């Protein structure tokens, strides 16, 4: 078969490992030809491609980012976009298109399957771990490890100066990274998008620690965390050219408020894209490899419109129609019955 592959949305450690696995199994076991599209849907519409072979993917398992490049944006954003995608697939004689992406790219993939009948297979990707229909996404484990390493380092500097450190991690709609890194790093408080926070309550947790002689605290805040209505004024949020709200900054606000309200020296640390960069953990390399192998198997089963997924400890498939339009919230039981036990 002739199979197109693209990586879309924000980059994520493990993307190259997925590509390598698709190519390895596709080329060696099925005799497929794999065509990589550059820069996500832009490359499909403009027919910018790169051959993906076992040889070109050599050494890519540990490499972060994506060799294909990635972009936000969708063919549905331009009047001729969908026609261009359809023309590329038929003119290039592609039998299938594998879309490795997050909620945005998978929703485009789903629409191209349901509305245009294109032969599409999805692979879930995001450090945020917020995709429905899979128990985990690759990249999440790496991001949690990076955030935990940072928190470990911040403990020692916070203790030396008797400071409060506010660590902002990614997590646009869900607090998976914040909760896991908060548990692993021994955070004093964790703030997540699923639970609007009251800054007074946050301070009320920190102050008694100081009275007990513990002068350093670590507050982990997800970038999408929101103050309870009427508690803190938020500045207007910037939007990028695809209408994607640019988050990042709630950590500064929380640090200012804690410092002002408690009088304790407080410093913000915004981890930002560091969490998406660099080599994937061994766990993510294994998950990415399993997803890649499963994706090319799904192509040969002609399981169009399905997404490969981790279900328990097995790799299964979930229809894209059950995935799109939803975000998977953090496991609230983990947050309340485990993470919260260790707060302050
Ligand atoms: O890929 C998910 C994510 O890392 C979110 O956590 C974050 O809000 C967003 O991407 C940032 O996107 P960009 O890199 O386009 O600014």
C-alpha cells in the first residue's frame, strides 16, 4: 500500500518513534511505501513530502520533535482546503493517511473521514494527556518527568531562601501533568483547570506551614487553571493566528498574589515548552512504538476512522467519532484522594 503520514498540532516527545515504527512494520512486513507530509495539513494541501524509509528513520527513536515538522491549522480553515486534500490523496495514489495528532488534528481527521470518506487512521499525541478514548497519550510521561525534575531542583533553592516557588506546567484543559508532577515532586498545593481555585484558600494552606517552621513551599499550577470567579482579575488572553488562545502566565499571577497576601518571598517559574522538548522517556518510546505498529496494522485492516489507543495495558482502537469534541479531564479521584492528601 502507499500510505501518507503527517504529524499535526504541538510537537511532542515520541513523534519520531511513532514514525519509525510505522515505517519499520509497513516497509519490512507489508512492503508498503510510506510518504511523509511536511508541516501537517499544509504539506498535504501543497504536496510537500518526504520519503519515509527504514534508512531515513535510522537513529530517530530517541530524537524529540518531529522530522516531518508540524503546524496548527486545518484544511477546513480555507475554502479550497478539503478539495486540495482530496486531490492530493487521489493524485498521489494514496491508499491511506495516518494522522498523528492531538484533539485539533484528530477532529480534522474525523471530519475528513465522515464527510469525505477518506481512508484515515488516527494516532493520539499530546503531552497534556487529555484525549478521550485512550488511557494515555505518548509524550505525557516525558513531560511529567521533566516537570518533576524541575520541582526537585526548585525544592533545594526554595529551602535555602525560605521562599515559595510557583511552578507553572502545561495543561490547557486538564490537570494531568500538574497532578502527576505534583504528586511525584511533593508539591504543597496543585492547581488544575478542572477545579477553579480560591487564592485565599491557597494562602491559608501555605501560612500554617510557615508557622510550623517549614518556610519553603512549592505550588504547581497548570497553565489552564482559573481563579474562582470574582477572586482575581485576569488579563485578556492573546490568540494566535489559528484562534488558539496563548496560555502561560497564570503562574506569575499566582506568585504575585501569594507574595502580596502572605508577605512571603515568592518566585514564579514557567516551564513552558521545555516540557515538550528533547528525548522521550523509555516509557514513551515503548508506547509510541506500540502505537506506530498498531497504526499500520489498522491501515491493513482498513479500520478507517479509528484511532489506535491504550486500553488498560493492551493497544486497541476507538472510533474517532467518539474522541472528537471532548477533552479527557484528570482523574478526579487521583487528585482528591491522593494528590490532595499531601497538600501543605
Ligand atoms: O500540545 C499541547 C500544548 O503543549 C498545551 O499544553 C499548550 O497550551 C499548547 O500546546 C501550546 O501551544 P503552542 O506551542 O502552539 O504555543
